[in-house]
C-alpha cells in the first residue's frame, strides 16, 4: 500500500537484514513482531539503543495482538502497535 505513495519503500525478509537496512536512515519503520532470525522486539530494542535517525518512528505489526504484547512492545520503544 505504501508503494503507491511518493515515499521510498524497502522490504527486509528477516530481522538482521532489517537492522542493516535501517542504517540507511528511514523516518518510519513498519516492523513485524514475528520476523525470522532476530524477532521484531529484538530489532526494535536494537533500533532504540542506537537510533539510525533522529526522529525514527517504529510501528509494530502482528497477527497475534494481545494486551501483554502491546504493553511489552510499547515499553521497548514502539511508537504504536
């Protein structure tokens, strides 16, 4: 859906690649909780420990939405879930 907008969109198939690509400096990262390799929460914590951009926003996505998951990801630094 984002590819139709006038923004650059890239995709990573696993957590390690997501961290590598994040170093390019994005404004928004849409991050799946259940990534292979490094899971989304570990990627999120790495991004927050060493932000690749000053105002980076991270939106977490998951097919298994639960209150505990939401609270944990927001505490880890997600901007929304």
